[in-house]
């Protein structure tokens, strides 16, 4: 366990701080959350490398830098209600739960959702709500959300997610076909006008 703690600190220093992430709360959350608990046993020795890992069912846990970068773009505040599309392993969910009031996690694969729920509950998180379903639909009954994060790539930004975003609000989402995806920051102002800003090229599993 001490070895994992050491590797986690090295990961934050080497792969996150040195690459420009400065938000203290984001860095603290990345150093606190034990990423090795969210990956299959056979990959635990690689948990703190800066690359994605398979979690089964054709899904992955994103590389630590991308998790930190997307979280940083959201500019989370303690009172935020966050919609997460693509809960997967629950790792990003835990980071969000550390930094916001409530997290509404949607995952289409029931087995992944249940394993994430069990792990996050065992870790003491009581501010996370779970839904199995199509991420493109969002979570209409719980909308609006001050922040939305999408961790799988649709071909275009789903209208329903835009409608469920507060004014003002921020959404971070990868868009495009595999091999030509761009991560976007979507900002909605008080007049419900959108500013869609491309940030970097990425490679996510498709939003299914």
C-alpha cells in the first residue's frame, strides 16, 4: 500500500503538475484517490502509469492526465451538481465527488455501474447517484446541472445534454469518430448562448 501511495504522488508530480495542472483542489483529489482500486487486478501494477487501461466490456479507465485535465476545465465548485456520462470504473466519479456537492453518474453497462457503485459506497461516498442508461439522454429528471462531463465520444454534442446544462454552466466532452476526436469545452452563459472551444486531440471509446 505504501508503494501505491508513493507511485500516486509521483504520478501527480510527473504527469499532472509538470504538465500544467495548477488547481490545488484537483491535485489534492488526484493524490488522494487510489486509482489502483478502480482497475482489474491484473493491471494494478500499471495503475499509476499515464495511459488508459482496459476495465472490460470494451471500456477503459482514462489516463490520469486526461482525468485531471477534464476536471480542471470544469472549474468545479463545492456547491456544483455534476452530471457524469460514462461512469465506467468509477474513478472519475470519485474525483468529481471530492470536488462537488452531488454527482449524477450515468453508465450504459450495468455490470460496470454496479461494480462502481459497490466500490464507491465502500469508500464512503454518499453524494453520488447512479443510473443505468443511454448517456445521450442525460438524466432529465435531475436536471439542470451546473457542470457536465462526458467520458466517451459521440459523433456530435447531444442536444439533450446542452438542454440539461445550467445557464451559466460548463460541459467537457470529446466528439468525433475514433482517430479524429477533439475534446471541447462548452460554456453556456446566462443568456443560454454557447461558446464551444476545441482544446486538444483525444482518443476515447465511442459513446454507445
